[in-house]
C-alpha cells in the first residue's frame, strides 16, 4: 500500500444473517481509498449503507468479505483486543449523539481516552485543557454534559476525539442534532483541524450540502458507490480569502 494512503478498502461486502439461511447483504463490493490529510465525505440517504460502512471504517465491525487496511494495518488480521487498542489510538470518533459520560466533567470526558492509553494523570489533564481551549470550551471544562448545550457537547466530543492525536477523525452526522448556526461552528472546527493540523477526516452525512464542504464526495446508494466527485472545498477557501 502506498505510504500516503490512510484508508484502503477493496471489494468490501457486508452481510447480516436474519435467521438461517436468510442472508441480507448491505454492502456490495465497495472499493475506495482515502489519502493521508484528505477531507472526504461519504453521503447517502437512510438505507444506503453508510452507517454499516462507518462501522467497518472505524474497526467497530468487520466486513464479511474484502480487504481493509487502516494506516497500513490489515484490519482482518488484527485480533479483537488489537482492534480495541487501534480504535483508541488511531481513530477519533465524533457522533451525532455526542456519547459523553453524563456523570463526569467535560475535562474528564476528554481525559478518558488518554487514561485508557496509559498516559499519566498530570500529562493527560494538561493535554485535555489544551484541547478544550482549541474548541473554545475553557470556561466550561468543569461542567457536566447536562449543563452544556448541544453545540458545547459536540465541541467537547471533538476535543475528546483528538485526545490521542489520532490518524483519522471519523465524524458520523456531527451536525445532525444542531441548529444551522451551531452546525456552522462545528464544521469550522473540522476545517481548522484539517487545514492547520493536517488531519485526515471522513465525514458521514445524509446532507449533499454538507458534503460540498469536503475535498472529495463518495456517494452511496443501496450499498453501492454510485459516484465520486470533487467538493466545493477550494471554492469555499477562495471565498474566505476574498
């Protein structure tokens, strides 16, 4: 695999078994790559297979058939405990529903992945504060999730996703539960992570408009890739510079 490729998916199939011998195939032989430092969107309506594909990309599930490598690691050959460590180190997840731990502060939520990675308390606290500052949440770091707005929760979730300096950020409908103004703020944070830190970002969305903010758009329908196109990322950059 070329050194600049972050994700390499070849002939990916995924089936679910509904009783015996009933088999329902959701993904039908998908092929695509994502380069390091690329901002890519995977767009499709409900039932297109994008959630199933997201689980495979995030090493939360394995394909029924096909080959998948993440940053040079063959996912099919990895044992379950190795996949768990890989998810914690290599992938930063951002979900529509935030998935924050309700009983603890924003600061502790961001520290959690670093604790699992074995980082010392002082070091992880210092890094968590720095990450919360990057998403403009310094003044709310000691607040619990139920004391935060939706946009504030998502900013904490992004900071948590960056905790272990992941190779890739995987964002599943990150603005889906937010109003348009707050969603704009969240997308601006993703753009900064991509442009200033060179992060590889894969955005899963049902929104064609949101997908236009990325460099490349992969469109799914009924478990098939029906098209790849260039987003309006360069146009947005030119508009900002005008």
